[in-house]
């Protein structure tokens, strides 16, 4: 399907009186640069995981017209860069955010640790994350979004994807042939759920994107990155809120996989933070 038709479908969805059926579209109309010949390879999916992603996409979860508030979030699911846990960490948070008036875009990015992968974290995963942010920002007017309220949500390895663009200027190239690539890729805010350690900076600048984090204390993989980011943000005087639960382990997704009351209700902490940050008011 051609891009104009896809974008028209998204605009129509976001203008509907009820929440729309998700619409998926590629980051590049002809496929990822340098890998255009692989764009038609099918994604492999079973149970919770997806693999063999060669044509990265965004899936749009548009809120009902009477709920839309102009805020947008690009969601980066986890999966260790070998798999993509799209349903639990892409679709489910997308639907949740849409219920609260946020236009959510779940990203299917390329997996650099998948067996036989030709991709690298710093080059190709970064390319996907930057392009996703720029693409959403380029269509802010069409989708009724506030271009200063476009953030990112990352789970586990997806938090590492967010880190690729959150701590750099993210400025596009003014001379880029594609106007989309001339725009900033830096998120206006970020939300990290048990984020992985890749890309976490030693220090952050005072103007770093406001940050919300959730992790369990018994998550041996991903509680250390939260501590590190919390300390870096505090040292910089940047805005940060962190919730560490006593138990919960890893990959509790939107809480539904856990029997713990605290973990099952963590998404409400996210909504409270977004409300207090002025992200859920009307544009």
C-alpha cells in the first residue's frame, strides 16, 4: 500500500469517534536503506515473539476523537534484540495509552542479536529509532499531535533503543534528500520499564528529556541501569521519577503477568506521572 493511502488511513482513524483498528506502515516506503531487497520477507511470529524483521514498521493505536489529547508516544518493545515481544510490550501498552487519549506508535525494529543478523545496534537499530521519531514528528499536524509532546516508551531492550536517541541532540541533516530526515529525533520525554544497560550514559545534561522509570528490585539485569540513570539525572538536576518494587522480577509487561498487586497496578503510576507532567491535557 502506498504511503499517502496509509497516512490517510491513520488520519481517518484518529478522527473517528471510537478507537480505531490499528494501522501499520513502514518507516521507509521502499524498505530500510541498503536492505530494500529484503522488505518483502515475512516476519516470523509465534506466541509472544516476533523475528526476521527486515522492513521496520510503526503500528498506530489511535485514541477516540473525544479522548485525543495531542500527545504521542513511540513504543519500543523488548526481547533481548533476538526477539521482539510485540504483543505484551507493543500492542498492549499501545491500547492502554490510546484509552488515555495518547496516539501510540509501536515500533518493530531490526534485531541485531538474532542468529545471522546483518544489523548492528549503533547503526541499524539507531536508524530505526531515529526514523520512527522523525516520521511521527513529520506528520504531527496531520495526526493532530503537539510536536513538543512526542515521547518514547521502552521495555527492557526497548529501553536501550530509547537510549540511542534520548541522550543525543538528535538533529537531522539539513541537506538530507528526504525532508523527514531533516527533523529532530530526540524525544520530548521518555518512559522506561525495566530498561537494559546498553546506551545508558555515564552522565546526562540538565536538559535531558524528563524520565519515568519502573523496575523490580529483584530484577538482576535491569535494576542497575535504573539506579545509574536515577543518579545521573539527580546529578544533572534533570526531571526524573523512579518506582522500584520489592518483587516482580523481569518482563512483567503491563502488569498482567504478575500476581503482585503492586506490579499489576504500575501502569497507573505512569498515568499519574503523565498527568502531573501536563502530557494528558488537551493540545
